[in-house]
C-alpha cells in the first residue's frame, strides 16, 4: 500500500520516540553533520537563521531544558559557562523536574537578558493529576514560587503572564535578537501522531484516536524560520544528529499551546 509505505518512510526519518523511557544520549552516538552545507542549503531556501547556537544533546529524559540552556551559553560564548550553570542550578534548587521559570532564573543568574511569557507563571493546580507532573508537583510549586520571587527582585519585567502569538516569535527571530526556548507537547507532534495512526490502523491524522499519547513536556530551541515555506527552524536536544529540525507553523502552534505547556515562551537576548 503506497500510503502505508509513505508513513513508514516518514517514521524512519523522524526523531526518536518522545515517549521512550530511554532518552539517554551517549557521546559516541552523537553525529556532527556538515554544518556549512546545511547552513547554505537553508539560506538558499530563504531562511532567517541564527546559526551560532550548536546542538547540545540531552543526557537524560528530564534535562531537555538544561540542554537548551547549554546551547544558548555556548552560542553566546559565555565565559566559564559550565561553572556558572552548575552554580545557577544549585541556587535554583533544581532536581529532575524543571519548569520554565527555573530556566529563566538560571539565564539571569548567568548574566543574560531573557524574558518569559506564559499564561500561568506558577504551576497550574490543574496539572497535579497529569502523570508528567504528579510525583513532585507540591515541591515544584514551592520552588517555582521562590524562583519567581528572586526573578522579580532582579528584573520585575522578566516574567510576564500573557499569551503571545506566533508573530511575536517570528519578530524576535527576524530582528536577530536571540533564540527562543519553547515548551511543547512532544506527544502531539506530527511524528508522534503518525506513530499513533500506525498502531490503530486508522490512517488519518484527523481521526480522534490519533493523539500521540499523554502529555510529554519537551523543550526545544527556536533559532530561525523559512518564511516562504512557513516552517520554524529549531534545535532538538533529543536529536543524536547535529542538524536543524523543521516544523510547520501550524504544527508548532498546536504543540506549543497543548494542555500542559502554559504556552511558555522564553525569549533570550544576546
């Protein structure tokens, strides 16, 4: 069946399964692609691209946000970045659970300018029953509140409770102000939904059964876009290959506004 074959090829080309319990990336698995050729190919397609931010793979299933911070710190050539990062993580009282205000505090601690927009800055009580958040929700609430208090003393305008449209992301990237760290639902991506379709044999992404699974929060680093193709260009810390990933504007708006994300957008300036 031609349609089945197309899905199979798409599946083989897609990112590793975001629902997998084994997201550990060993150094030996990391493949450094042809960066110059990839960059030129995207520019020839009319890309707006901030190319200075390298891929840093996550080392466990909970540290995608920290991996995105490493990409930012390395891209901006922050002196003694790893030492600063370790100090900031300790000061932020981080464990395995990381919320976007935690990432904002770390960036500010490292001397960078950043601004968070979210429809709910404190952990939403409604998420207490989500498997993704359930185990440490109470302690997370307390830590995030402390970090937001610290942030308000450093920069009262750094954390804003507000929803932003996609155009705000594009404007930030177009002005080359810096990258954007974004929280998405990895189980709501097209690749995850296609995997779900293959299991249920419905062969249609519009079918109500084709959700990729329960909410799976995942951070990515937005670093450009293709205006004509209406696609965002991003770094995915779950990737084992040093290449840019692409996501349509439509898909991006779906996964970044999914229940559980709070529409978190962390704008970095630098």
